[in-house]
C-alpha cells in the first residue's frame, strides 16, 4: 500500500513537470481570450459533463461572486445547471444538442464557450 501511494505521488510530480513545459502558452492564450471577451462586455458560457459539470458550475460561481479577492461580478453562465432544459433537449434532440442549442439561444458574437474537461475555449462569432 505504501509503495502504491509513493508511485502515485511520483506520477503526479512527473505529470506536473510535463504540464509545466507543455501548457503555459495554451493557458495564456485561453486566459487572454476570456479577458478580451469580458473587457468587451461579453460573457462566458461554460459547461461540462459528470464531474466536469461541477467544475463548470464552480468556475461560473467564481466569476459571478469572487475569486481570491473582492471585485465586480463577471458574467458567466453554467449551461449544465437547469435539469429541465438539459433533459428536454436530450429527450427531443439527442445529447449532442444539449449545449449547442443553449449556446445558440443565449450566446452572442464575442461571447466565449468554455467546456470543462477538454478546456475548449471558442469565441462565438
């Protein structure tokens, strides 16, 4: 058991080292996309499935409430929070439309669609 725990720590450290090399540019570009959208008066539409849905909700809550310091609220909507909408679309339109239909209804040019898990950030045009 102790050996397995040590292996988990070692693998985690190795993954973090690899991520530190591979991800900074992509994270910076994603952050700038979010900042530009918000500075231009747009919003972030975020979503996720399973555990990633909780991440999307946490992200939206942090944008609306606060993150680390008090600041004005920032517009963000978690698209995975309304069970009635989710199940109605899934029932009528299949699962591949659950978020697409909401983005078409709520999104405007300049908004950002943020999908947790894959971390897909797309400026809506």
